[in-house]
C-alpha cells in the first residue's frame, strides 16, 4: 500500500481561462511546486487518465455531455456560463480532472493507496447535471462518489465540502440518494446562494452548515465538532471524499471567512481519524477553489500533510 497518492495531469495546466480570471493556471502550478518540496518526497505521483462517458453519465445529462464535449473553441476563448471560460485544451483538462477522482476512488478501494489528493482543475462542485457553473464543468467529486457506488458496490459514501462556496452541484447530484451523506460548510448568504439550512433536502442526507462573513477558525471548527463530524460518525462511511476548496482562507480575495492553513490541517486530520475508524483510512480529496496563490499553496500543503501521515 502506497500511503498518499497525488493524481494530476499536465493538461490541467493548459486550461487557460484568460487574463485576470481568478481560476488561473498558476493556482495548480503553485500547488504542484509546494508538493514537490522535500517534506513530501514520500508522495506517490500518478497521471490522471481521462474520464469516460460512462463516468460523466453518473451525474450529467446526455445532452449536456454531448454539448460540452463539442464546446472547446479552436482558438481563443468561449464561455459556458457567466463565470466559466474555456479555451482549446479546457475540455481535456476537465476530463482529466474527473478521471483523476474516478481513478483515485479505484486506487483507495482496491488497496493501492490509503488516501489520494487530486491536484486538478477545473474544479467541479458547482457543475450542475445539465450545465457548467462557477468555473466548474463536470461534477468531479460527485462523479467519483457515484463511481464508488456503481462500480465498487459501496453503500455509504460521505462527501465533505469545506470550500467557502456551497457545493450546489454536488448537492444536486446526490440529493435524495441515501447512499450519500453530503456535508458542507460555506459562507452564506453568498454565491451560489444555496445551502441555507431552512431548505430541507429530499432524504435528509444533506447537511448544510452556513458560516457568516467574518467567521473564522472558531466557528469553522465548531461546525465540524458539533455537526459534521458526529453526523459522519453516525453514517459510518465506507469512503470519505473531500471537496477541498481553500477559499475560506483569511487571505482569499473572493470571500470573507478567516481560516488559516492550520485549520485545513486540523479538519483533514479529524476526517482522517473518522476514516480510520470506519473505512480503513480511505479518503479521496479533490481540489476545488482557493484564489490567493500563497494561501492556496500553503493550505493545500497542510491538507496533504495531514492526508499522508499515518
Ligand atoms: Zn469556492
């Protein structure tokens, strides 16, 4: 068994979103540089294969899949929604991002790895069943979760989303399916304007824990200690997946929550303890947001540091 595996692909560095776009190539570049430092020499690096149509079909409509696969411009840029810009290599990058998560699920469920971090972009948690949204093209983590259920016959998959934005796309893809427990902390009210606790989900399998602008470590850790971790413990997951967005960091330019790198280490270690209790330590994490390059690299490094240590 190989400890922690990093799945990534150079195609993810070719997804150009244009000058000034926050979801930029440099985000992944700084993370890869951070993870190549000596303290991470025991990481096992694997190339991400492309996702197959079967995988995309777990969570997206055939019409959307067909349209997206034909959407890349031959040159220049095109938009899939108001915020989601694509260029010639973007769909390849999106397929690698989803493929990374699907393959990471295969790796941890067949004992080739204990934990995995998918250092990929575009992110996925805002992508809807039938549309791109908020820098996201395919629902990477939700698709990985469905793959665990459909291809590996798992009965209970937990998805934890600590990105500062609500994972509305993931929630839509698992709502009503009790094989999933989806738990999210997010700034609210805020983009994408979902994730309010007053809206009840179909099957009680979605736990939204909104944070208020200005909240920091205390409120974040309280949300986990009192709501999310007890719910996960009761759910007894066979696999824990993480939508690892680092835009709740205090230096992030897009949001107003005040976390530090240490909070990402802490939450990852807490999730790891639960994974060790219920599912042989199996965690698959994938990059979502995070837009201050220094904070993003340090936070992702703290996250992987907690994932890799036994
Ligand atoms: Zn975000």
